[in-house]
């Protein structure tokens, strides 16, 4: 059986990306992505509404 060690959460690097654990510091970037129709066209979730977010 596969066993994953995620504590601490690993950071993975590629030629173009850094993949890391999502934290509260990422909220604004995630909101931008979740409210973009072009991004969300491929994700089966409703668009986020920036106007409903007090920190936006």
C-alpha cells in the first residue's frame, strides 16, 4: 500500500512552477483564479464573487 509523508508538506519545483501547500496567505490569488471565467471553465464549481469577499 502507498504511504505518503505530508508533514511537513513537500514543496515541488518544476521548470515553471512551485507547487506548495495552500495557506491563508494565498486567499487573494485563489479568489482571482476562482472568479475568472476562463479558468473556471474547466473546473466544475461556481464562479467566486469578489464583491462578496470583504478582503477583496
